[in-house]
C-alpha cells in the first residue's frame, strides 16, 4: 500500500466518528482530516475537493478489506469451497466488518439515495458485487457475467437492509435472511434456460439477417 492510500484510509477511518452525526459532508471531512492529518483541509488535496471521491474511497477500502479477509479464510479452508459458499462468506465478511459502524452504513445509504448521487450509488454497488464474484473465482464473459451480478446485487442490497434491522448479537437474523435469498437465487438457472434459449435464437437470427444484408450490398457493387 502506498503512502497516499494509507493516508486516505486513515482519514476515512477517522470519518467513522463523525458520519453518524453529520453524514458524508464537508463538515465531517474537515473534522476527520483534522483528526488524522492535523489539518482540516488536507482531505481536499487527497480527494480532489470532492466529498464523493472520499465516499468512493470508503467503498473501495471496504471492498479491499473484504477481499483480504476472504483470502485469509480461503487459505485456512481444508478444501476449496463451492462458489455459493464463497459468495455467502464474502457477504458476511463485508457485513461483519460494518457491524461496529451501522450508523455509518445508514448515513451512507442516505447519501447515495440523493438523485445527484445515482451514478455513484450504481458504480459503488457494481464495484462491490464485481469484487465478490472475482474473489469467488468467476471468469464468465458471456450473458452469465451480467445475470450473476444482477442477481447478487439484489441479494446483497436486500441483505444489507436486513443487516441494519438485525438486533441479534451474532447476526443470526442476517444470516438466515441471506440463506433464504441465496436459496431463491439457486432456483434461477431452471427459470433462466427458456429465456437464454430465446435470446440465443434471437441473436442467431440477427446475425443471419446482417450477413444476408452484407451479401446483398456486396453483390450490388
């Protein structure tokens, strides 16, 4: 980790004391910057004077920590676990790390819910879901690449809300909710087959028509 990334990480960690009261704002970053850098304006240089850049780093840091903890868990496993177990573990690792800072998560969701942050919300969610699939060993590049990420986005988003409402000490309600959602996802392949067949047929027809059109144009020359 380079020095700039380490400084950004420390500043984001300092934000956790202030976000519950002031949200993701310049006020929060001023105070966190003073705490971590001894200069309330240091965040402006680190994050190009944009609160959204600081928030993006907060999400990237969480993704990085999730991946590191996951690989430690994977190294300690006796045998390679199946993909669905990896995905389950990745989600739980991510939520377990956020458990001491639930109010930060609530304020983060509130920040992302603003219309002007719609793009940031989408890119942040996609980055997290993509990191999960890559950690789990997914190498798909076809239609499955998108369906897997769309499905997991729905599961993770719903589980995050369940996590915020979970009042247990061991996240047992969150785990039970997650297991139900993953069980629903497991049913998707049998539902998806007819759609995939139709999509492939449509693609073939488009390609055939494009080929015939190109041949006609070539014959006219």
